[in-house]
DNA sequence: ATGGCACAATACTTGTGA
């Protein structure tokens, strides 16, 4: 089973890019972030024509997540538990029925949190505390579990070309990294890092200031695997080339292959 | 101390992102 996480930065602006990529790459499942659309505004038929089921959790203008899948989906849920007043669409879950194994997939768009300190940073930390609590309950089910998405966390300095410019940023502050590690340390495996050491691996390059041309990037799109999912881990790779194509997102797809 | 860029909204500018 191939699962991709891909922050597309707006479905209206990215639909042709997404369709071209789906046709060529043909992943089994895609966790999509930043659709920036309500559910009714998502061009679902155009994706369904390529053989994908489409489950969205959108809102007007910002955020919004989705799961696209050629494999059957069951038990789809929307929203991160823990705060009924939270109106931001950043979490969707489904069970993917693989040929050998069912996998619980969480697609997430973790808050950016800038500027820090401030209310947006407080929201980020509160959201991560809710995610930690929810992750703990999901782990207790002792099944293959994948939490895929845009974490808006640069886990270590080696995950940025210029770590020094991020040190006071919500993506890299010690408090942010600690909150990320608290989740990982519940018993998850960070898929990419478990297979690939060292720096120079990025999933985001800003549109501004020639960041792509300078390879001025950061690695913020991640997969966390439960022990049962880590047992199935085959490969995790970053599709860097996508950033050089026509009308790209500022993020590239990150691929996970499981023996499931 | 901030620019640079891209996207969405009901807009001719502003908020948001990372």
C-alpha cells in the first residue's frame, strides 16, 4: 500500500497539477492538506474519474483536508477530538482496506502557529496536546496506524537548509519540537527518519526569494507509524522533483510504502 | 526589520501562510 501526504495549497488553484500528478504517479491513497475549500467546492468528480474515492473535510477559504483512495475506505471521521468549539478543518481519518491489511489513516494539517508567542501559537500547542491525547487512544487499539500530514514542525536543525533563521519560528521553537517529540515518544516511528539519516532532505520550499532555486528548504511533512504499522514499513521517500513542475504547490508529495 | 510570492475572499485590498 502506497500512502502519500501532499499539501496542495488550494484545490481550485491546483486541480490541474493534482490530476496530472495522480495520472502519472497513481498512488493508492493520498492524504491532502490545505484544500482551502468547502466540501461542495471540491472538484470531486474529476478525481473520481481517475478511480479515487474522495472524502473531504473542508471549510471556507483556509485549511481543509481530504483523503483520496483507490482502495476501499471505512469508518471515515472528521475533526480532531477534544474541543467541540474548534471550527478549523485540520483532521480526517479513515480505515484503508489493503490487500493484506487494514490501516487506520489520519490526515492532518497541524497549525502553523506564527507569530510566536501569541494566540496562534497557543492554539498550535493546544491542538498538539489534543493530538497527543487522541494518538494515545488510537495506539491503544494496537492496529496499523499512520498519521500523515503537514505537521508544520521542523523536527531538528538538520531538517532545514538555514536552521538559524527558524530558531524563533513556531515551526522550530524548542517548545514546538518538544510537543512533537511527546507525540512521537508515545511509541511512534517517524518513517522518513527511521530509514534516512542526515540533512539535505526537504518537503517545502517557499515561493519567495528564490527558495527553490537556492534549495532553501525545510522538512515539515511527516508520517508517524504505530508499532504495528512500523512492522510493515518498506519505503519512505520525498518526491522532490514535483517542486520543479508547472504551477507547483510549495510542498511536494512524500511517499510511504507499507506491506499492507 | 522586512522584503520576496501565492492563494482566497466579494476585492480593486487584506489576511494567511512558512
